């Protein structure tokens, strides 16, 4: 790594105004969010009948999206906690990217679950009448905990950066300065402050790991605690966590590439970062592949009558196209790309990351829908529309709106605050000089 | 039909209340006097005879009759506990079913279900390629280990002392976890607003009648808890022309389809009764008698939606 001066680092990493590309991007995201909001207002006035969900497919892409959001949010704990605790230093510039992905994803996971409710105005019943034996209550508890720990892991490392940003008032503008001083004016870079802060981050990094495992395990139990083919599995917790780390790391690859291009961060997010993240994605894809084999091989070997329709549907039947598409894009092609050294260059790594994210979204769709359309008793005495599920435009609009909303939070965050931690980069650089 | 039913019920309730008011008041203070003096009520001169709660026949002026709102017969707290000393059970005799679906029609009517929704489904079953096909009506199984109750986050669906699993639609948040949890897929969701007259929709919800249906909440077969409280048979039982459904109390050890009554234990023993998906450990309260020595040959005149084929052609 070449040596960069402190001043240069601050200049490079301080938040910058959007260029025209940035503005167009924000406008596009806002349009998606707006369409989603309109669709939701329509759903509120007419009820869930505007969706394509019916009594058999009683959950649809809202729940798929919820699982997707919870999954992608797990990367915050992987990059900030697991890598930090194992003394991996190269990941420092990526911590904040991972953490803002986590916070924005978990925010929209909560929003989308309320969207799925038939009576959202009774949300408070979860607190006034909550019963601890329901996995939904467990999910509410762990998701809330994870949200606050993630917010703290985002905020605490920012304190030192606020201090730096407040020293370059001219560049940032008065509005942003108000924001910085509101959140960070008490920070004086005193040794005691730094000591307390580092210790807090250390404790949170340890705490977030079991909580992160808990959120996705509990989310998998929303399915695994039922008797349905495809969900009635003891493999589900581990299978979900493996998939979650994979999609989150894919998302980090995508975000790294975009931020590097948009903010010209070549010196900070280097080719070496893509190389290392690429290797991590390969490893995670292999782990996820292993859990997929576990999830399908044993039931397919036995081919129990209750599982038969479900398994045939996935492998050769109505869902087979989506199934093989999802497995190829989320696992096989990314492994083939990233296993080569050339494939771990920024652009191909970015493509692989995109594939992982897209494939993983469809994988979540396949976790929810095929099972529900293969009930244990035959589908009978229901209108024809109850036997199929293809999301209505309102569902697509809301799902896309929520994804756009998540990206909007990340984009706005990067506009207001340094997306790469300034102080930590300077510290790393000084460490490097000593060596 | 249903509206005339309710108006009759209103009328009776009004009569009872008015009668109770008359007998309850001593001669010194007639609550109707004040109203009469202020000119709010003018007697019509026509009198009606009413039966008071004490069984006394009283006579009063028609002008005093007022319709009262149809309050649920029992409070929510009572409806959640159930009827003490009872354990309700249903026996469905598959040898008698020819998919007439009178059960379904009477159930849908009594519970004000939206068109297309059915709590009772009559499945065509064929367990293996060479085994005999048969009709299998399914209701809620009112499991003793109900998976739906386990997963409900807000105690909106609950298990009562008398074995019934009911739903409080005023509390349900519409998460549909219970629908995913139920292995018998017996639960029905109100995707759209119930298509019932405004006056009916405005009535207070009762867990025992499961009416009025509420948009955005889950509903299902309730074993007609309101009928059982009155000591009557559920609607499907009395509607079935072939006597397929038997209903009763395990503690009394009696089940009846209206025309015939059996010892529950003997019926199950003699006819080799069984429950659905015993291996799941849900312990249903609905028992089936196998489709042997059938009263009717199996004839499937329905399309896959469960509609009669000749009906569609016409």
C-alpha cells in the first residue's frame, strides 16, 4: 500500500456532493419508492385482496423480501465483527459499507413485515398481547436488538470522523456541520474517550455475532416450526445463515465497486480488496452449496409422498426454471468467475456480486411459494386463482419500492457521511508507516 | 333469509328486555312514566303479551317495544374459557358421504362467508393408485396440540377448556402464520371486505359465532360454538341429508347426527375410527370412520374446483 498523507486521506474521503449521475440515481430511487407507496396506499384501502396471495399461497414476495432483507443484513456482523475479532485489518475500509447495508436492510425488513400484515393498525397487539412462545415474538425481539447494536456499530466508529469533519467546516457546508456537531460535538479525541469507545466497539462486536445468528435462525424457524414439505427441516437455521452470509458478501462486492467508481476511491478500495472479498464469496458460496445439498439430497433420496410434489416442482416441474436459474446465479456462476485470479478483478467481481444478489432474491421466492402451493391435503373447493401464485403489480411495486428504499438510505448516508472510515484509515496508515 | 332471522331475534330480545324491565320495577317508580309525561312515548293502545325472564306472562303497550342491538350472547372472556365439563368431538362417517355439500352451504350461510370461501372442504381422496377413491369432508380438526395456537403471536387464536380452537378477529393482526402452521390447511383469510349488509358488519364480533367476518383477519370452522352452548348441533351436522357428521361430548361419551345417537367410544371401536395425520402429533378432535360398506358408489361429477360439472354446462 502506498503511503498517503493525513490531509490527502481527509480530502479523499470527506462526503462529496452528487454529480449528475448521483442525482439521476436518487431521482430514480425516489420514483420507485413513490410508486411503492402508492401501491401500499391502495392495499391499505382495499385490503390484501390487491395482492395475488390467497388461502394456499398465503405468504408471497413480501415474506420472500423480508427473508432477503434479514439475510443481507447479516453481512454487517460478518465484516465488522467476525473479521474485526479475528484481527483481519484489510477489511477496515469495508466496515462502514457493510454496516450501512445492515442497518438499511433491517429497517426495510421491519417495514415489509408490517406491509404483509392484514391489520397493520393492530401492530401494537404484539406488545399488549404478545405471547413468548410464538416465533414471531422471538423475531421481533432479536430484530430490534440487532437493529440497535448495528446502529451503535455504525455510530461509534463515526465519532472520531465527526471530529475530523468539523475541522474542515469550509468544505462540508453549514447544514452538514450542524448534523455533525449534533451527533459528535462532544467528541474531543481524548484518550479516555478513545479507550471507552474502543472497548464499547469490542464488546458490541462480540455481542452482535450471537444476535446476528439469532435473527436469521429465528427467521428460518418461521418456516421450520411448521409441518410443510420443504420447511419441515432441521437444516433450516444453518442453511439460512449460510445463504445470508453469501448474499450479504455479494452485496458488499457490488457496493464496493459502485462507491469506488462514484467517489474515485481506488486508493482505499483496492484491487486487493476485491481479490480478498472474492475469495470470501467463493468460500461462502461453497458453504451454501453444501447446505443446499443437505437440504435437498436426503428428502429427494427418500421421496416421501408429502415431499414428492414439492421436490418434483423444484427440480423438473413448474419452478425448475427459477430453481436452476437461482442456483446458477447465486452459487455456480459466481464460483466459476471468482475462483480465477482474473475473475477477482473489480469489474468481474462486481458482476459476480450482482449475480449473487439477484440469484439469492429468487432463492428466497422459492423458499416461500412452492411449499405453500404443495399442501398436505389436496387443494379443493377454492376458486381457480387460489391454485397459483404470481405477484400482482402492487406486490411488485411495493417489493421494488422497498429495495429502492434500502438503496436510497445507503446513498443518502454516503452523501452525508464518509462511507470509508477516515480516522481508522489514518490509524491503519500510521501503523503501516511504523512497520 | 338471514335478515329476517336477525329481525326476529331482535324482536324477541326487545320483548325479553322490556318484560324484564317491567317485572323488575316496583310500582313506585315506573321508568316509562317520565318518558310518557315528557311526551316521548305515546301509547298506541295495542298491547302485546310477553314472557318475562321469570316465566311470567306480562302485557304491555307496543309503543314501549324497542329494538336493542344484538349483543354477543357471552363476553369475550367467557368465550375464551369455554363450557366447563365438556370436551367436544366430531365423527365423520366417510361411508355415507356423496359430496352433497349441504354441510358446506349451511356453514357458509351461517358464518356469512364471502363467495368462494369455504370452511368445510370436501376432498376427493385416493390414497394410492389401486385403492378406492372416496369423499372426505374436512372441518377444523380442533387439535388438542394445535399448531396454529402455538404460533399465534397475539393470542388471537386460542384453545378452550372444552376442546374448541377459536379465533378472536378483533385481536388478529393478519400475519397468517397460523395458516402456514396448520397442516390441514383449514384456515381461510378474509382477503377483501366481507360482502354483508352494513348493519350486520356493524354488529360486535363474537368468538363463538365467528361473525361478522372482519377484513384482514383469519377465520375457520368453529364447531358452531354458539350452537353447542345452546345444546344444539352444529349447522353442518343438521344440514347433512345423509347423516355423515356426528357431534357430541367425549365426557358424556355420546355423539349424534340428529337422527341417530351412538356411544362415541363404541362407534369408534366398532367402525375402526381414526384421525388424520396422526403422525404429526396434533391430536385432532375430529375422527373419521373408514369408507367401507358405502351407501353410495363413488361418482365424481365435480370439476377440480369442486363445482358440479352439469351445473357449469347449464
